[in-house]
C-alpha cells in the first residue's frame, strides 16, 4: 500500500476506465443486458494500450419451465508490448435449460 491506497488495480498505473451496463427486465425471470467497457493504460507504463468491449446477453424463461439464454461479446485491444497491431475477438454462447415444475419421483 501507499498512504493506505492499494497500488494495483485492473487498469494499471495512471490508467483510465469506464464501464456502463443496463438491464431491462421483461419479467421477474427474463431479462436483456447490454454493457460497454473501456480501459486505457498510460504510455509510460509498459508502452500503454487500450481495450474496448461491447456485450449483449439475454435470458428468456417460459411458464413451461424452458429457458433460453445467449450472449455475444466483441472485444478490441491494442497493447504494443503484447502484439504490434490491434487485435479483436468475438465470443458467442447459447444455452437451453429445462426447469421441471414438479419432481416426477415424488409420490
């Protein structure tokens, strides 16, 4: 620590960041979420760099006990110490869940 402050953090020395997210609830168990994140690291610290990502996710649960979920994220980053050019990637996931309404083994 330095004067009671922790020296390390997710962004690094003299870095700047912002994170925004919003959730829209369609029902008590169904929602849509969107988020944005930016991180910038000072050039004086290991050549600096920046990262941006945008993500969207959704969960839809129906009375039948069936739930569909999915998410997508796009990320772009540029850290010259790690790679000479800007890099980007995409991640996508899909899920299906069944929530039984009663236990079939009960009498």
